[in-house]
C-alpha cells in the first residue's frame, strides 16, 4: 500500500490520541482504586470509633445500609420520572 503523507500524519495523530486515552484511562483506574482504598480505611476508622463510643450496634448498621439502598433506588426512580 502507498502511504501518502496526509494519511500517515492522520494515522500517527490517531495513534497518539489513542495512546493518550489509554494512559489516561489507566491513571483514572489507579486513582479510583486509591480512593476506594481510602474510603475503606475511613470506614474502618469510623467503625472503630463507633465501637469505642458504643454505637457499633449491628442492627443500627443494617438499618443504616437498608436506608441507603432504599434512598438510592428512590432517587433513581425519581430521576426516571423526571427524565
């Protein structure tokens, strides 16, 4: 195949853009994993603090999580009605 200069430039530019997007995606995944790790550490510290204060009741934790799930689904349902 003949590689005309314009086609070569376009191919090189598309290759560079693709490589940039790949590197950006990998960095974004690394940042998200670090944020998840940090959130897990914060949750562990909060749980330890609640245990020290005496608020680490398993029933309280279950009710709190169920409330969070119900709240999430109600927000999605409202967004579906509005959208």
